[in-house]
């Protein structure tokens, strides 16, 4: 009985915290940010209570999979909220940000598909406002996302109609194939899987930098999580469709990396990069094997935290120069030393270079594809592997040579701008978290 009261108190605080944040801004804006930080900590309490006091009344649960996704979401959300203080936002932004963060967390904790879909839609609706926050071209990007979001939602609802609400009962026969296609298109659109990726470059580049970090990290992860929970369990029954999804994943990897290489806008380059990196995650989940799932989850953790840090670090450079054009940057290392180093860590991680966790993440994906091929003799795995390896070299080129060198190295720029503490601390938090992920592979028991 005590646990029920604890849940009531906790959910009351979570629901009311966005309103407190909104009205406290009128008193003092620092107080509003303090409420945001405290509110994000409530997620930790919720996860703890779910673990210690499982409730039969709530449609939420905690397990090894959603726990790992939640760790990343919480760390990234906390870092982004700190960054937002120096970025200069209003109370409406903070209120929407809290709802956005909570809805993604509750989606991950959902124990059935209907609850998952409800909170997934809440996060999508709030993100439409957050993308358009900067106004101007952001309205157009937000509208494009809105249209594709409706398209995505209709497919997910159709999938639910065939599948039902229970994660644990994979369907067989024609209902299985139809629901798998519907779920993959629905959640794949939110994850910007090829060919449903058109919304992402505009949304990520035109949104405020804190939201770009959230979109490319936690938001894309929730779409991948939806595929993991609805599509992956059904793939063993539909080999042909599984091969198609693996091929789509491989194409997503290569096309995302290829487009990123040609961009002059730093945020668009990072946005296209996210498409390629999500392709690795979706490909791993499409294998349906234990190592494939492990590889996808670990890659999702590494990418979400790394890409969030890259957006935050590049956002400081954009503020310093007043432009997103990479050709107008360069030589910012002396002015922005912390951002330069954190961006360098992110670039090395995304490139898959040791000893950073990106090396282990890519190695897991390659190993998952090779082991799946020897088990199934499915040529789609080799197709995806070739594209993934080629994309790894492309990623190394655009992240280190094009972005890191193009923004921070080279001849010193004569600008009057210095990093503030609220820009530096979030980047350092994410950098420490990313480096700590390098230890995780040594704690895993990986089997083909």
C-alpha cells in the first residue's frame, strides 16, 4: 500500500513540475532551471521505485533493455538542460522540454504497445513546437516533421490493430507480416530510416541547438526502441522480410554517411550523420539475434550521447562565429579549448577509433553481421556489412577531417567570444559518460 502512495506522490510531482517551471520563471529564471534539474532527477526515483516496488496497476516496468536507454536519456537531458541556461531560452521552452523528456522516459518504461504509443505521440507533438522554437525556416522544418509524424502515427496505429497490446506474444502468418511492415514504417519514419528520412536534416539543423541534441540522441533512440520491441520479435517468422529490412538498414548507413560528407552546414552534416548511425542500430536489430540486439543497444547508447555532445560543442562554435557554414569557421581551438577537445572526443568516437566506445560499437555490429551470415547464409548480411565498413571510412573522413579540423583546427580566428561555464560543464559531463562507456563491453557476456 505504501508503494501506491509513493507512485501517486511521484507522478503528481512529475506532472506538476512543468507548470512550476513555467510560473517560477516570472519570479526568477534561475529558479525555473533549478526546478528543471530536480524534475529530471524524478526519473531516477521512478526507475528505483519500479525496481523495488513493481506495481500491477501501472503500465510501466523496468528491465535490462529500457534501463540502458533510460541511462542515456537522463544523462543527455540533464546536460542539455544545463546547456540551455547559457543558450538563452524562455519559460515556454523549459516547460515543453520537461514534457518532452518525461514522455520519452515513460515511453521507454511502458509495458504494453498502447501505452508506448501514447507517450511516443506526446513526445512527437511537443517536439513539433520545440523544432519551430527558433521561428523562420524552423517553421517549415517543423511542418515537414508534422506531416511525416501523422504518416508515421497512422502506420503504428495500423500495426497495433493487427498486433494487439502485448509485447510478449509474436504473431504468425499474414498478420505477423502486415504488422511488422506497419510498425517498421511507423517507427522507422521517426528514426529517419531510408527512405523516410526527409524530415531529419531540416529539423535537426533549424531547431535550437539543445533540441538538435535531444532529437539526434534520445528522440531517435525511442524510434529505434519501438522497432526493437515490435519488429525484432517477429522477424524469425518472416525471413524474406527480414532480408529486406537488413538491406534497408545497410542503405541507410551508407546514404547517411555519404550525404554527411558533402554538407557545408555543420548541423546538417551532423544530422545526415545521425541517419547513417541509426542505420547501424536498425540493421543490428533487424538481425533478430542476441548479439545483434546487444550491438544495437550499445550502439544506440554510444551514438545518442556522442551526437548530443557534438551538437552542443558545434553549437558553441556557431554562436562564436555567427554562422553554421564550416568554410567560415576554422582555428577556433584557442578561443574554444573545451569545445574543441570534447568535439574531438566525439569525432574519434563516431569514427570508431580505439580506445573510445565507438570502436567497440562498430566492432559489435560487424561481428553481429558476420555471425548472422554464418548462421543463416543470408547474403543481405554481407551486403549490409560491406556498406557499413565503407561508411566507417566515410564517417572518419567527415567527422575528423571535415568537421573537427574544419571548425577548430587551422589558422586562429580573431573573435571576441569565450566559453561560459554552462556551455563547458554539459560537454564535460557527456565526454566523461562517453569515455566511461568504453568499459561496458568488457562487462558483457557476448555470444553469437
